[in-house]
C-alpha cells in the first residue's frame, strides 16, 4: 500500500513539472525577442550617455572645487 502512494506522488510531481514546462514553452514562444534586443541596445546607449553626463558633471564640480 505504501509503494502505491509513493508512485502516485511521483507521478503527480512529474505531471506538475510537465505542466510548468509546457506553460513556459508557450509563453516563450509568444515573446518578441527582436523587441528585447532593440530595448537592450537602447538601454545600453542611454546608459552610456547618462554616464558621460555624470562624468562631465563630476569633472566640472572637481574643477570648480580646485579653484576655490
């Protein structure tokens, strides 16, 4: 009797993992990977521009502080 409940539990776990895998595959199939790539490129470019402005601001602030 014990082995029957263990087999049933293992089968339930396998079924759940199969359902999660199937759901994940369906969701990934509907994603727009070109959109993610475009978004990633734009965020990297935006980050570089932001970092440039921050570095320029720090440089100018240091230069003003050295004059005083």
